[in-house]
């Protein structure tokens, strides 16, 4: 019997994210017949949220659950395996990772860190964030202190905001105290649980910065390689199960939470103006061009990502988009 620890970037038992990590640990334990018993340690219980990557890399824990864009400081290409502004949605990310070469690139990137990554969750398209003032033009972003990680933070800096990277458990206090003026976390389901509606008036859509964020299970490679083939397959299958079930949960819960935020808390959901989105897209293109110019592996990943996105968009224009348009028209 193996006693494994899983560290996470999430607060303990936090809906969707923390509970998804707990579900993964339970599935591995049950599916292995107890041959691997996984204990979950939430952010701060063994290591701080943003030390998850290093803890699993060095073997302090055998498993980690989090988001790859937190590790951009370690590898420029890391954010591509979670979310890229104006990039692929959850369905498209799953396709790229499984059938477009994405997973192979991800594992090549993490191999020097003694890690094996698996896709292990997705929230679907997120919200753009909670703001304590209206956003009517790109000028309203100037000087804005906003919690936003990954490449989204770099893009916001390009249009004049000040990005701040905070773990989820610190967002409410930071907004309440005025340390930050805005924060993106996930969407109605999770944001309601954090009470962000109590400290910010406006929730803006769409989540340009995280259109389909893949969450990861990282496994210490030394520990993984020591497993027999059946236990390796069990870890892979359990990650796939959680990858699917988490997206289903967010699909079911976000609308319910949104209705509660509007009816009970008078939250104003608004769309970012087209001019703001256009400025953010231009800044995104500039940031990606700079990253791929200075990092050869990031360039390889970006080329693979872009090629798959162009391919799948061509199909989705004929399938998903066409169906949504007909559904709206027929709904009257």
C-alpha cells in the first residue's frame, strides 16, 4: 500500500476546485482498491498555494492539483496548458491535449521538473471579473489594481492596469480593504461562495482571459514511474473522470448561482464594451509575440496551439456556432 499526499492551490473543500481535487483523491483510492491512498492537503496545510509545483517536483508530495499558468516563472510555455486569452474553450482544449499533440508537449515541458501532468478539470468560460467601478472604455482600466494571473495579467498590464497574483483565499479581504480594485476568480458558482458580490458591485463578462481553463494533476515522475502499469492507468482514468465531471458541475451550477446573485444580491452582470475587448485582443497578440520570440519551446507550443485552434474553429463555425444561432432564432 502506498500513502500519497496531494497538495493543491485551492482552499480546503472549496466548491468545484477544492472538491474536484478531493474527488480525484477519493477516486484514485477507491479505484486502486486502496493500493494508493491519497490524502489531500489544501493550500497552506503543507505548503502555500504557489509552492505546489515545487513540492511535487521535489517529492514532498506525490500529487498536486492546480493550474499551469501559475508556473510561468518556471517555464514560459506553461500557461498554454491552462488558458490563453482569446484562446480555446474547454471542448477545444480537450481536443488539442488528447488528439492534437498538446499533452505530449506538456509532458516534454514538465519532464525536466520531474513531473508528469494530466488534465484534471475545467470550469468552462469564466467571468472577466468583479470590479468596484464601471468599465466603459479602455481608459477605465488605467491604474486599476486587479488580481489576475497568467497571461491575462500581462495583457492587463499592457493596457495600463496593475496585475496582482493572489491565491483565491485572499481575494475577499484584498477587495474589501482596497488592496485591489478588481479580481477575476472563476464565475458565479465559485465567486458566490467567496462572497465577492459583497465587496464589488459589477461582474463583467465574458472571460476573455480564461475561455477554457484546463486544471492539472501533476504527479511526481519518480513516484509515477515506480508504479505498475495498472496503477498508472488508474491515475490516468481518474484524472479523465474528474476532467469531465468538473466541467459538468460548472455547467450545471453557474446559471443557478448567477440567478441567485441577481435576485438576492442585486449584482449587475455586464458585458465588456467591444472597444475594451479589441484593446485586450491587440495587447494579447503583442504579449504572445514577445513570449514566442524569446522562448523557443513556447514558440513550438504556440504554433501547435494556434494550428489546432484554427482547425477546430473552422468546424465549430459550421457546427456549434450555427446551432447556437438557430437556437436563438427559433426561441423567438
